[in-house]
C-alpha cells in the first residue's frame, strides 16, 4: 500500500462530495475489459482488489484512497512494420509497381487493427491519495504524464476539477543546490541521502551519483563549477525519505522503520482489508504533516490560479 512515488497537486474550489456520491460517480467510470479494437483504456478499480468487494473508494479521517486501472495492448511497432513490409513486397512483386506512401499508411492501419485483438494486455494500477482537509491530491505514478492521465479521469468522473501542480516560492533546484553546498543552510530536520543529479547550465550534460558522500570535496567542486542539483536524496527526521526532483515530485519514497512497525503492530486481526486501511491512514497522515514542512523549507507555497477546467 505504501506509495513509491508522489506527484502532488493543489485543489482549488473542490466540490463538496459525499463518499456515497463519489462512489457512485467512480462506478460510472469503472474499469472495463478491453474490447478487441481498444488499444488502451483507463478506469477506476477497487484499491483492495478482490478483498474490498468492489469498493472503489476508502475514506478515513478525511483521507480518500482511489485506484485507477490502466490497460494497454502491447503491439510492438517492429511487428507491425514487418507485416506491412511483407504486404508491400507482395504487392510490388505481383503488380510490378511501387506502393505509395498513402497505401503504406492504410496498410499499417489495417495491420494494426488485425493484430490488436491478439496482442498481450499490460495492466497497471495507479493509486491516488486525496486529502480533503488539506486540499491536496497525490498520485503514486512514476511519471508526470501518468499522473496527469489520472487527473483527467478524475476530472471526467466529477465533471470538473481545478488543480495545479504544487509549487513553492523558492525553486526546488535552487534550494537543493544551496542545501548541498552549504550545510549550515539545511533545516534542522533535514538530512542528505546518498543520491544526487547535477545539471550544468551549458551543454556539459547531467552527472548522476549514487551511494556517495554528498558533502565530499568532489561534489563541492562540481557545485563551484556552476552545476546545480536537479535531484537530491533527502530524509525528514528519519520518518520519510525520498529523492526530491526539480518539479517537486517525490520519487523512491521510503517510510521510516517506526511507521512501518506501527503498521505491523496494529490490531487488524489478520484482516487484509483492515491492514490496507491501516497502512493507508498512517502513510496519509505522515504525508499530510511532512509535505507542508517541505514546502515551508522551500519558502512557502506559490499561489497559482488554475486554468478553466
């Protein structure tokens, strides 16, 4: 249940929506099996899988857990190209002419349509945390694009959704560079990890380092040469650690041992559904406390007006 990544968004003018009304709306946009002609599909699924008896949303102390199911047929472009090339070769040999570009495009579409029903289906579950009190949404996705897809689905489900990516007064790349270069500038509860990505302003590319001492002379020399930290591994009081990205995404999330032990010792009676909800609320509470602290370290939140949606 513990999220591995987090893309965070600020909710604006969020609608007052009861849990029953939300569940009904989610059900109307629930995941369905892919049809033969469908390349991909996105819909809501039960966060607990079969354990949750189809329950599409869990709400505990103002924190909501939703899950989307992304299904996609895997049809390698090389397979389509091979089929099209063979078809083109047969026509050119039998008719003694060159196949036009327009015909090749039509062949490609036809081959794709023919092969699609036989392609393997890859499924991916993407979890969403909705803090109704803090007016935040966090999505456990590996990329911003995937997170935006889930927001689009939620927007379609609710009819409207005004959100903006969470942003800070101080750019993360500037703050990370300062923390890395000046130990005295680091907040008392912040500790550096052992990963960093350094970008140059020119064309010198990107340097990535893992399992290194970030206070080493080598790192300091790279900063002095003008490089900036675009990714930085940090931890907050040992309770939460992650790699902070320059777009404020949190990657490679790890929750502290004390929090995991608290979840392990919870009295859930070996009930898998209760365990999921216990893990979720402990995680949600930690995030709802630590994200504002991170934003405070970054100079406070930037007030952004959402586009009409």
